C-alpha cells in the first residue's frame, strides 16, 4: 500500500517490493533456505547487468586492471557459501572479463590467488584491512603511463627518510601511492562551469555572498583616480580567481585609494589584506583600522609576472 503511495509521484524512479518464504535478495546477495532448512548465500546479479567491466585497453594502470579479477573473485568467494556456487560464479566472471579483453592467463592467475585464503579469513577481512591502512599516509600522484613503479621506489628509499627522528615519528609507515586521474579530453574541452557572458570587459563577481572577495568586489568596466579625476578602462576580464592582477582598493569612508599588484589569485591577496587589516602593522592595515568600508576593483591583468611592479600608494 505504502509503495503505491510513493509511486504516485511523477519521475523515473519506481518502487517495488518482493515477498518470499524461501529466498530473498539484497544488493548483491541472495539468501535462500536449502532442503535441510539451513540458510545459504549466493551472488545475486541484477537482470540489468550489462558486463561493463573496465576494458583492458582502458587508460588505467596495469595493477588496477589486473586487480579487478582479483577483487571480484574475492567478492564471490566471500558471498557464496557453497563450493558449487563459487565455481559457477568464478566461471561466469572469467568469461565476462575475457569478453572485455582481459588476457585469460592473467584472469586465471588472479582468480587462483583469490582462492588461496580460507573463506573464514575473507569474512573477517574488512576489519584487518582498516587497521592496516590506518597509519598509511597517501601520496597523491597524477597518473602517467611513463611513470616507473613508484611504490617500489618509495619502499626502497623510505629507510633514508626514516633516519630523521622527526620524520620517522611523523610517518612511521611508508606512504601508499594513490594515482589521480590525469586530464582527459572531456576535462580539457568541456568546462563544468558556464561563465556568464558580459557585453563589456571589466571586473566581475563570479560567486555569491559566501565569497568574501566577491562581496567587496565592484562590477565595473571603468575606475576613477580620486586625485586627478581621470577615468580609466579596466583591462581584461577579471574575477576573484584571476591570477596576476593589478587591483584598486577604494576607501568609501575617506575616498583614499590603494593600488596593489599580486601574482596569485585576487582572492588569495585579499585574504592577506584582511589579515593586515586585523593586525594593523602595514600602512594599509592601519588605515582600515580607522576606516571600515571599502570596495575592490581588479583593474588590469598582468601579462608578464616579471614586469616592473607599479608603485603602491595610498593617495
Ligand atoms: Zn569570489
Ligand atoms: Zn579611508
């Protein structure tokens, strides 16, 4: 009855329920009662299974691909309670992987390796795995097929680092090498963020009020010198995340202006300014201890970071 109520809502999801006396499925597990009345567990594969294992010619490290057979074989051995179902499911796994381009000898090797430990050990594996990984610090590296086997290099040279008493105390175990996905065609060609189109060049906010820099950033294409009255154009499209910027701080209380330059992102520089305002050690910090209101304008993108720095001044 309740399921019918949930399905009244329009959408792609449809809820179903199952009821049985002899067997029940949950995630990848099928629990059934055998003729003697004991419970048995078996691997449950959904009818929608399409054999979409990672293809063997996919751009992944060899150990990742090879361990797919090992990992799945371990799963089958952990889930299936009878030898018959283990054999049946391992055969299916093997043919599925061979169909995806895996070398039969590698698949047989990995399945054989997964079959060495007794099932009682496998059922307690999760706990021991967690405690084993607890003291390992990850070393993130962008994956590249030309990289040598980093884990071996780390293991080989780790004793040298251990000679330092501070290091050995901080990192008692060698780090585990974690590979990050390198940029692929999709990430190079498609931007996840769609930039708002402006019909003029200038300084823009890209974030909502939660971004401290955007909240003080003025959206404008021009700025005025308070000492000469001259109006200038903002050069380039500038936001809080633009790197290498000449920027203007306008004091809204006393109309003084400060021009600064940063090689890092504008929002990183602005974070530094906020620290200066708090500590009041620099001239600008002292100024904004007295005056509280200001606006920030990115006025020019620095093409070459080595260019002669403009003068900083409070005028
Ligand atoms: Zn922002
Ligand atoms: Zn002021």
